[in-house]
C-alpha cells in the first residue's frame, strides 16, 4: 500500500515535471494559463484495480510559475531526454529521467479544454523496477475552478484561528 502511494507520488511529480511545468517559454506561450481557483484532479491507478484518487489544489498565476520553475530545475537535474510537441490544444511529452539507480521513461499526452480543464494520459516504465513496479499507467483528469473556488482557496490558504472562551 505504501509502495503504491510513493509510486503514485513519484509518477505524479514526474508527470508534472514532464507535462505541466517544464514547458519552456516558446511552449508556454502556446499553452493556456489555467484559470485561478480550486482545482480537482482525478487520477486512476491501474496498479490498484482502477482505484480513483481525488486531489484538490489551489492554482493561480504565481503557483503555476513556481511549478514551472521547480519542474525545469528537476528536469535539468534528472532527465536526459525531454521532448515536447504542441499541436493545437494537445501537448505530447517523452522524457527519460533517473530516479536513483532506476531509469524512468515516460510518455504523456495532455489535452486542454480551454483554461478550465485538461486530461492527461501517461505511461511510464522503470528499469530496474521502482518499488516493485515496472510499468505504471496513470490517466488523470483535472477540472477547475470548482464552484465557489475563490472562497475555498482562501479558506485553505488562511490559517484557522482558535477561538478561546473567556
């Protein structure tokens, strides 16, 4: 179970690095800037019987810029191949990256629906297997912002204050 979660995290980070954040300026100009607000990301894990995982995250221009900067740094340090092709609303990425002694090869296709949704199909192979997984496949769909998203993001990012009775 823990191995599956760690693997999901690694693939998610690799997917973000390979797909969302590593677009250089020439690609970034072609891709939509995602609308600010609370986003829902639904991932399906083929290693766990097509179990679905729902994650929420607050996005705005500064968060997207931070993701791009972080991903560019990770890709430069870990990846020997990082090919991207953008045609219309579709971006295809192929990457080869090192995770310690393991070589990870990924292929991802991300299709944007304007700036309010996207779908990603990705596959990866690990040689040697990473945490006993050789070929994870992780389709995911993201949509946002969800209703009342600005208020929801403020609630998430603001620390809750404890009420004291006097």
